[in-house]
């Protein structure tokens, strides 16, 4: 398969747009940490704020199996009430 590359000016513009998108969305991305429970060694994953009420979307394997805490980009963190 032939590898394609973009001209430098287009690649630079694309890179700038990706950086701007990441900067605008970082406040809505969270780190999720699951505490150790039984034989489960705990773990971590990511999620996104889905609703202003505090609803966060992530994958089940990230939250299943133990208490969960959520950390935001600004360093604020919370223990969750529940996961389903």
C-alpha cells in the first residue's frame, strides 16, 4: 500500500485545527479512576461530560468493579454516586 502525505502547508493548517479543537474540548474530557476491588487491580480510563447535570459517558469496563473517581482538566475531582 502506498503511503500518502499532505503538502506541508496543508499539514500545518490541519495540525493547527486539531490543536485548537483539543484546546476547546479539554474541559469536557475527564480521567476516570477505579479503585481496587477484590482481585481487580483497579484501573483508569477517560470519559466525556455528556450533560450539565454531571452525566459522564465512558465504557463499562472503565467503571465496572469498584468505586470510581472522576478528575477534570482543572484538577477538580469527585467520587461518583453510581455507575450503570
